[in-house]
């Protein structure tokens, strides 16, 4: 557990970066510090491992005042992940990951074996072991950064905007894998971000800081969305709160409708025969949805086959155990109004339209009251 | 000069260089071999002393970001006229040494060469350490490395390419400038240039110049070789080809996995 007891940071020129912060980051959970730039979130994080020393109050790590521990010694017991990964460019991936164990005196062989396991854990092929950071993409480097922080198996991890320098698609995947990893490892994590969506997605609890280093609100993501404490938090949490809150609850049983489908190899004539409202859903050989075919678009030029280029791929696909938000989004983004839902293995399960999803949401609200 | 004249001159320089009599010492004349070794000795001493001063200093300034004015100060040394300084130092130092010794000439010469070699080594070492990405040093500090471990384990290996380029440019300058040792009565390849000029023996003068250039190129190639061996491939970017092809396949697979829709 990490406890801030009116911790402050005032610079010699009088700038107050953090002002008497009281905050508890419980063991085994992800606590996200979020706020606009200049709110002192990174300063607060860096005060935990004494990259910055607090000028007032104290910070306890499992009831031990960090100010009383020698900084280098303190840091070796805390995992640290930063925005641009900060991998050592002159060391191979495997040696980067093994850095802390080697420093702590683990034998080279043992440290490298552990590093190999971690490579797996963070979803990188073992072939990366002998490569150098410059040969990896930003997303891959960030995975290595996480693996390196985990190498000495520290109970506490500090993460300073670790996913903000990668593109949105990779970021989302890194976030998902991070959550999966955390559900295995149960570390005590303090995570800094400026992105409220990321905070809400990752945090077990979210601390919203305002400029000047004041804590505005500390709450679970669902509570933050449904009950922001003041205008600042409400504004920061942003619009679409009702819609985003739908992202926290899995729907459970979905009243799926059957939908006529054809395979990619079918002829256009077959497709037009089974189509409803001029649309038919096209699956590949493994029954994974490929897109909607509009009969009005016609067949491929000069043949009777389905023209893959004309498939409408804009609709998102929800999983059978997806959240209200995912299912509603699938319905809203589908060109036919019928949202595509797939099973756990990614094969087509059925469709659902927006009216049906909204009915589900309303019945949920009715049940709650 | 007419083309024929130039061709003739090249021929004469070539025969001066390839005449084995010129390479041996005689009672009257010192041969090329001896002067070449003397030239190498002057240069090695100068680069060695300059490195011993500038490398630790550059690492210290780069690591602590303190006393950066020293780098600017050293760069100002570059504007000193070498020959003028040599004459001045010789006049000041040589009279203190008597008898059959050339120490009174060696010291001024080495001082001039060391002053010439310090700026490139110092400023490149400083720049090398200064250029290490802040994210890298931040990560090193954050994982509990101490100052010395960061300096020698991270900052030094990362700045080696720039440090080497500093040493190489210092070496080139020292080898070229060491010819002025012959301006005060010392040996080295400059001997042939000054003697050739005075005796209007142009093949000898040009031959001396060619030898200096050849020595400088050889030294540079040698240093380039050492650099290749010492600098991590992760920094020089010379990734192995065989690993590279397999790597690309894996990269493609990973990229696909990362981009695949959920």
C-alpha cells in the first residue's frame, strides 16, 4: 500500500507542484492519477520512488517512510515504466529486461532465463531476445519496458504515461494486455495519464488532480462518471458520460436474432436470394464476419461472384459477453442497423438492433430502481 | 605546369618513395623508417595525453552538466596558430635544457599538439553524453542505478560513436600538424617537407606530404576498425543480415497481431 500523507512539493522559486496531497493506493490495485498538464500527477508519482523528493508531508510505502530509504535501494524494489520506454539502446532486448536482476546480483544465466519468460508474458516472440531496441516498433519497445520493470518481481509498479506515445490501435491492445497481466500478477500500481478514457478503462480507482496539485476527487471509474464531485471533475470527465458508463457492465444474455449469411465463395445469385432488406452478411470460411454486402451494388464485374472490394466493413463487432456500450456501438455503426455479435472464438453468433439494445439498457435501469 | 611536367613530377615522387636507400638510415641522413616511427611516436603521445585529459573531463561535464564553459573554452584553443605557439613555447622552454637532449624541443611540440587534440575529443565526449536520450537516463535512475553505473553502464557506451569521431578527428589533425616538429629541429615526416623545400628537392617534399597523408589515413582506418569492434550494434545500427530477414517476418506477424481487429 502506498499512502500520501499531506505530501507536498514546492520548488525553490515558490512554484507549488503538489499541495498537501492525501491519497491511498491500495495493494494489488491500479490507482490512476489523472488531470490536466501542470496538475502535479507526474511529480506525485516520482515522489514515491524519490526521483523527486517531497518538501513536506510524507509518503509511506507499506508503512515505511520512503524518505528514510536510500534512493537507489528504494528504486530497485519498485518497477518503473516511462513514456518512451527508455530502453538501453546498446543492450539487446533480453539484457534490457535482465537489467535489474543483474544489478541485484542474480547470475547471468538465471536473469536471462527469467527475461525469456517475461518476453512471453508481455506478448513478444522469443526471437526478439537477441535484437536491439532500435529494431522494434514503439509498441514493442513499450512491452519490453513493462517486462523490464517486472523483471525483479517488485510488488509495486509506477507507470508514467506508458502508453501515450503509441498509436491508438496499439495503445488499446497494450491496455488490454496490461489488464490481463495485472489480473495475473496483482501488483500495486500507480499509473499516471492525462487521458481520462485510459484512466477509466484501467483504474480500479481514479484520482483526478487539478492544477496546483490538489486532489479533486478519488473514486471508482463508475462513480466518477455517475457522480462527479464538482464542475471541474464533471468537465474533465467530459461529455458522453452516460454513454461511456455503459462500458462498465457486461450485458449478460443477449436476445440475438438469426441473420442470413453467405460465405465469401458463394455466388452473387445465392447472396441475393437470402438477402433481407437488400443486405446480406458475408462470412469467411471460418465463419468470421467479413462485412455486409449490398445487393444493389451488384456482383463483381464480368462474373457472378461476390466482390470483396464492395463489402461494407464499417460496422464494429461486439462479443457475446461484451458491454452495453460495445453492443450498442455495433448496432449503431452497422450499415443495416443490425449489430453483428460474435462468439468467444470470433465466429458469427447473431445480430441485434439498437432498439433492442436500448430496451435492454432501460430494463436494467428499471431493475436497479 | 604542363601535363608532361606534372606527370614527370609524379614519377619522380614515386621513385623517391620507392628508392629503398631513402628508407634506411645512413651516417649522413635519417631514413624514412626512422622518421615515420618518430612521427608516430609524437602523434601517439599527443593523442594519448589529450585523451587522458579530455575523455574523463568530457564524461564528467556531460554527466553532471556542470562546468560546461570548459567545453567552450577548449574550443577557443582551436584558434591558436600552431607554429606561432610552437616558436613562443620553444623560446620559453628550450633554454632550460642543456647538453645532448632534445627534451627542450619535444615539450613545446607536444604541448602544441595536445592543445590541438583536446578540443575535438572534449567537445565530442561532452556532446555524446549530453545527447543520450533523457528517457534512457531517467529509466536507468528509476531502476536504481547509481551515478557511476549510469555513467559507465549507459552514458559511455551510448556516446562511443561521438567519442570515436572526436578521437579520429584529433588524430588526423595531430598527424598532419606533427610535421611542425621539424620546424624546431626535431625528426618526423615533416623533416622531408622542410628539407625538400629548402633544398628545392620537390620530389622529397611532396613524398613527405604523401607519407603524412598515408599515415593519417591508415590511423583513421585503424580507429574505424576499433570503433566497429567496440560500439554496440544496437547503436551503430549494423544489425545482422540473417537475423534481420527472420526478424522482418516476426515483425510482420507482430504488426498484424497488433493491428488485427478485436
